């Protein structure tokens, strides 16, 4: 029986690695390595990203409208927000021994926050396995974005020895985090999906559901191109950042997969939560750090999240987290 279980998970890993969406990501990286002129126009890339967030939010709202209130939802939301606050703290105190205070705070905030694109890929992963998840997990995604940014900036302000550091308003940074386009769109789509009735939802189902995987594949192709362009310069900075970009998510994801069994029953919800906690932000956090901590080097924390953690999570990470939750 144990051999059959290992074989089943190996098959699951192979199935994930041969997923067309993931292969398109690999194609993007290969295109950069071959110095191809393949690229997705910036405006098209932005539209696809907005579409994916809209579709996920709307479908999550529909699921939430058919759900009954349970304490499990409250516990999940509390755990998610607590994780978004604790992870930056423990990472910061580890990282500040190896990086500058500014870089340590930026990396910690990135890994305490979440990646909407990783969430989208996790949803597609569950669809392949025909496993459902609760619509409230979309709300979990939205709520985990801002706390890590606030904690990271608090730690930066507390420990920075640069007295001439440009002052910033915590209120302004918090406002920027909460009104970030991706957060606003996914929360708004969640609310709209929740308010729409079944007939209204069916009218736009071809747009929200039928073409979703095709757009995801194209978007991951673009992400592969973006990741590939950042790899070369990043590796020149040393392998310590590469190792940390794999170990941190793995620890966070596995620990969450184990702890979630005490308050979450559904495998799909536990898997999504583990993926969210293991992901890293390369959109919202850089935008906030550009305002509040311009001295932090984006050439370190963005490639860590985008070029290392993201590919690791969607190739090997997700099968590992699924193994621990199933």
C-alpha cells in the first residue's frame, strides 16, 4: 500500500511537470536562454493578469455565496493573517545577519506576503485533480497581502541605522498596499461574484471559466520570459539567496500543511493555504518598498521571489504540499 501511495504521488508530480501551462513557463525561460525575440506585449500581459485575477475573484465569490458560515472560515482567516505577520519577523531576524537591514526587511516582507499568480496556478492544479476549494480562500489571498508589508516596514524603521533615511508615512504605505490594483480587483470581483445570482453568473461563464486555462498558459509564458531575464544577474550575486528562496517557502508550506489539519477539513483548502503561505510577492511588495525603502536592492528580493521561489513552487513545491495535506 505504501508503494502504491508513493507511485500515486510520483504520477502526480509527473502530471504536474507535463501540465501545458507549466511547460509554457519553461518555454519562456528557454526562449531567453536562446536569446529569442519572443515576448508578450506589455499591454497584453497586463490585461491577461487582470483577467486572471477577475476570474479567480468572481468564481470565489460564487463559491462563497453557496457556502454556509462556519468557524473554520474564521480560523483560516486568522491563521492566514497571523502567518503574514509572523513569517516576516522570523525571516528578518535571520536575514539581517547576512544582508543589510533594508534588504532583510524587503525580503522578509516579500516572503510574508503572497503571490496572486501562484494562487492562480494552485487553483489550476486542483482543477486537474478535480478537487474543490472554498470561495473564502480568495479572501484569504487578499487579506495576506498587506500585513507582511506593514510588519516589514516597521522592522525597517526600528532597526535601520541610516539616520538620513528618507522618512515615509506608514499610513501612506498601508493605503498603497490596500489599494494595490491586484488586491482591489480580486476583492471587488469576489464581492461582485457573491452578489450575482446563478442566472447572471452563467451569462459570463464562458469568459470566467472556459478560456481560463488558455490565458493562464500565455501568462505563464510571459512569466517564464520575465524570470529568465533575471536569472543571469541574480546568480552572479551568489548561491545563498538561491538556497534561501527554496528553503524558506518549503519550511513555511510544509509547516502550514501540517498545522492546518487541526482546523481545516477540506484537502483543497489546506492545499491552497499551504501554497499561499509558501509563496512570495513580487508585485505588491516591490511597489511598496520602492516608496518606503528605496535603498533596498530590488535586484535581490524580486529575483528571489520571481525567478526562484515561483518556479520551485509550481514545479516541485505544489506536489510536496499536496502530499502533506492528502
